[in-house]
C-alpha cells in the first residue's frame, strides 16, 4: 500500500511546487494608458539618484554564508539581515551583519569563526571589523537583528534571531556580553525572523516583539521533497508547514524579560487553535489612529497579515481583516516578505508597504480613515512595475532629500533554476526605486529607469535592506544583503542641491531613544511626519534618527514632538544640513 502511494505523493509534491513558483494572482484592473504614460515620465523631469557600489573599497570583507548543502533546506534561501547603528556612541553609523552556517553539524567547516560581523565606521564609509566582538565566535543560523537600549543607559543592545534559540547581547559601553536568558532564547525548535523593540505599555522600558516563520525541521523538509523538474529537490513553499504565533516579551527591568504573548492577546493558550498563527517574516510598528499607543503589523507569508491593535491596557486585539490589511486586492493572502510604513503624502494618511512574491505586486495599504486601509498600489504607480519581482527588503527613505519619502525595494528569487519553468523570471533581479512625484501625475510613484540609478540597477539576489548616512555627506546611503555573497554598500551620489535636517531624540520619562515618538516638521508649506522606530524592511534595522529632506530652498520652521510619555514639545528650526538632538522636557 505504501509503495502504491509513493507515485501519488510525488505527483502532489510536484504539482505543489509548480503552483508555488508559477502562481499568478487573479488579474487586477489597471489603466493601460496610464502605464504607457508612466513609462515615459511625469509632469516633472525624472531625477537622477545614482548610487556607487563601494563595498570592496570600504573595507567590508563580510561574505554571507547561507549554509548551502545541496539538500535545498528552506532556511538556506531566506537570507540574513543587517543593522545600521552607532554601537560605540562615537557619532558614526556602524554595520552589523547576521550570518548563517550549514544546518547539519556534519557539514560545518572546521575553524569557521565568521559568525556575526561588526564593522566600525570612521565616519567616511571606511570600515574595519571589530576584533573583540563576541559575535565573531558565535555560530548561529542567523536571520534577523533587533536593536534597542533595554535599560536606558545610552548603549544600544542586540537581539539576534534565526533557526534555533535566539541570542541577546548586552552592550556594556561598546563591549558586548551574552546575557541570553531562557525567556529571550525561546524554544530550541523556533525559527524566528524579524524582531523589534517598542514600548507597548509606555512604562519607559523597551519591550520586544519577535516574529516567527513556520514549524520547520530537516526531517519535515526531507519528507516533503519538493521538485521543479520531477527529479531534483527544490526549495518548497511554506504552505505545507504549520504556522506559529509571534512572541511579545515584556521588559521587567535589569535586562530581564517575561513572555506575555498569551496574556497580551497576540498568541493563544489553546495549542490547537490557529486563529493567531501566522508565518511571520516582517514587523512594523504604527499608530494609524494617533492615540499614542503603538500597534503591531505582521507580514505573513501565504497566510493573512496581522494587525494587532493596542488597547492601551497591556493587551492587543487582532483586526487585520477589519482594517483591510489582511489580504491582497484579490482577496487572497500574499507571499508577504518585507515591510515599512510612512506618511508618504505628507498628510495624516499612513501607508504600509509590503513586498510580495513573484507575480504578486507590492502592496501599498493607504489609510482611508482611523484604522482602515485599502491597497492603492495600482493607482499610485507601484502595482504594474512591481508585479514580476520577488521582493524582500523594502523601505521608505527620502533618497533625494526633496521632502517626500521614496520607496525602494530589493528583489531576488528563491530558485537558481527558476527560468527553466518560468522564462520571465530570473534568480538575480535588480532593485527598484520608486521616486515620489509631488504632482501625483500620472502617478504618485514613478519607477526610475536603470540609467538614473547607477550601480543600484545591477541585478542581485537581494534580501535585507537598510539605509543611513554612512559617509557623513547628509544624504542616505544603502546597504543590501544577498544570499551566499557579499553585501552591497551603495553610496548615494545624488546632486547636493537639496538640504536636510536629521533629528535624534533623547527620552527622559520615555524610553531613551524615543521609540514610538511622532516628529512633525513644518518647513514653509511642507509638513512631514515620522514615527520613530528602528524596525523596518526584512530582518533589518534602520537608524533611530529621523532624516527630513528640505529641498533646495529651506525656510525656518518648527518641530512638533509627541513623546511616548504623552508630552508634547515644540522646537523652532532655523538651521539645516546637520543633526540635532532633542531631549524630552523633564
């Protein structure tokens, strides 16, 4: 009987694999005339935002090891993240790269010591590895990074996710010490992905949210045996693995955390219930109704996205369906990967962008009222150009400093041989930069052509994405991680015609970094808004400072800051092209 079932199982597995890599969502209506106009430009001349790849010259020697063994284990293709932060508090943004290794102990290389790698920046985008960093000796199958000052001592601490137990490294004045507790480590069988710090109960201490992907093991993966050509193994989809819930860890003080996932309503005590089980790959913290309590959005792969609305008493209610964030425009779940949020229209309407699988356009959920969103990707110009891409990292930096958040996404497929069954797909895919067009005609976002992007247009197997002013010239540079290869450090070489202001908060009653604060900049007739958070993109962390582009003719203006404590503060601004620090009033 078992032998008779083997061919049936092989046929089903082959059919599932073929569906996964060739799936195409239901056709969505979009105006072909506008797409044609879109290709030719807009009411304004398209800007040139060129980037220069300086990875080799910068001193970054890191090469990602994905643990590739030939067995096509699902974690091998998911990539690892990178974080931009000032670990030694010298005023320059440093880089931390996560790394992986072979999953089977028998396949690990003797003497392999390149675990996590931390690079110190000299302020001009020249880097050198930190030799005494404890991460050099760690050997995790690493994925995500979360950064937060958990005890408000001014030194950012690290939380590191991956396949297996997580790791917590305490920053003791620039020197990291392993302070992982059982609560922080989680289960040995966990597969944790993106993570982030927020103060969900506004007690002044940063709590921790950890997204988890699927219930995976090498035995399960081996038994499923996905294939593209009927013979060789291939990376299979997450659809045949059970989902998991996110974890919410409350900061108890003294670097101790307590798992409150069930009590807070983001997980269920009933182990048989799948109501709050997702397949989380990215996190984002938002406050769309501006009540001062941070909500949690989870991008889930092939199942509905979650929107955990903060009730203000230490609990959350999941409202993804009601809020319009759960599904794509066809009413189906998408292959959601990376995520970021921004007020890209410079008004009160928040938008949440989610990068999706190939043949699924990037989602752009735009606020239509308090806690109500609709996907406006097509009408804003992102839909059609993003449809073929398989998108992971995604973010909303203002890359030309014109006062409007742009959207950048990095792409790359899972399978090296995808072209054998889908000729329009490629393993290496170029990143895409959607320029925010002020007129909104014909679209709000316009995909800049390769000729305007310099080295950014080179196809890669992209995964993580972050940004920051790494060379000290004011504009925002990019760091992109890849699978099994060098990362890309891309310096922004835009014309220096626009001005900028960078704002760093220092909380006193609120958490030290002001995570959850809302900064509103009024400059002439332009009003820009930023919610302070390090958590964005895919497996990555972005700088905690907020960068505002001011355009070519800045005017004196003001900053309005709503701190997590509820305090409101106004700061008059008459200088620019510098970073300022604003302390919360006592």
